[in-house]
């Protein structure tokens, strides 16, 4: 699977779906006896992990921005009183 296809396919997935897919790959890798056969799966796992990490960072940033906006709104309403 091409890296761009992997990114496009997985950017639309939820954090839960990505985590589930990562866990499935880990189980598959744990059962594999020949590590040479696992290289593609390891590479896919690393890419999925990077996508998951970026999604967490984006969600964290959104939460921070929303919280900041709510705090500013509360402060403004208190100042108006």
C-alpha cells in the first residue's frame, strides 16, 4: 500500500478505529515466527502510529482552543456585569 493511500484512508478514521487497527497489527506481529515476513507490517504500524499521534495533537489543540474561547467568554460576561 502506498504511503499516500495509507494517509488518505486513515485520516478519515476515528482515533478508536486507528487504535483498533494498530492492535490488530500488533497481534499479527506477535504471532509471526519469521520476522522477515513482518517488515511491511512493522512499517505500516509505524505509519499508523504517526497518524494517530498527529490526530491526538490536533484534538489536544482543538480542546485547548475551545477551552480558551470559553474562558474568554466567561471573563467578558463577568466584566460586562
